[in-house]
């Protein structure tokens, strides 16, 4: 078993017209070998079904919490050979990629992917609307900050007039009185 619980899919092309497809799920690697002409999507659907069936078998045999321990402590090769019957049955279902059953599976998978893509596109559009709202809010904030800046300048000017106005007025009055007394 791998030490990761991440799910991954990958295909590895070989030099003799064959492709290895593997799926990593719940720390297990599920591997199949197909001809190059076999549809990748169908190979991964096969691996998904095998992975689901194998995990279901492990849970049935060892319980929901004990299957990981049973898997980690398996010491002998081919300990899960009884699962080969299930693999063979599923393999028969997937032998002919043009069968009606496999075409239906591919169409269902494509429909699932299409619905996921629609959901993702709708989420992106919703984000776009939210970003537009954020843009409008920031524009309004800029306008309001300019008003605030002007109001702050005006308030500062008024505070200076209130603070220094009486002193300046008294100084102007004294200068006026002195001017009148000496020059008038």
C-alpha cells in the first residue's frame, strides 16, 4: 500500500502497442494493461469498478475500521486471490469497448463530467458577479474617500481659522489702531 490517500489516475504508454492504466485510491494501486486502441475512459471506469468492488469486499470481510489493518498486515502473496473471480466477471463486462453496456457506461460518465463542468462554470460565473460587485464597492469607496479627503481639508482649515483667527484679528486691529494714530 502507498502512504497517501490521494486519488490519482495515470496511463503509461509502452513501446509494444500496450498501455498501463493505474488508479490509486485509499492507499491501493489498481492496475490494468490494455491495447492502445482501447478507450482510456473505459479503462478507468473498469478500474473504478474494480476498486469499488475490492474495497467493498475488504470492508465486508474485515469491517469498516479493520480492513486497513488487515491489508497492512497481509504477509503472504496472493492473499486476496479469492477476489480474482470478481475481477474476471468485471473483465468480461469490459472486453468489448463497443458493446451497448460499455457505451452506456461511457455516456453516463460523460454526462457526469458534463454536469460537473456546468456546475464549475456556474460557480465561475457567480464568482465573476461577485467580483463585479466588489469592483463597484471599491469604486464607491474611492469616491467616498475623495469626499472624506475634501471634508478633512475643509475641517482642518476651519480648525486653523478657529485657532489662529482671533489672534490674527487682534493683531490686525492693533496694527490698524497704530496706523490710525501715527499716520492718520
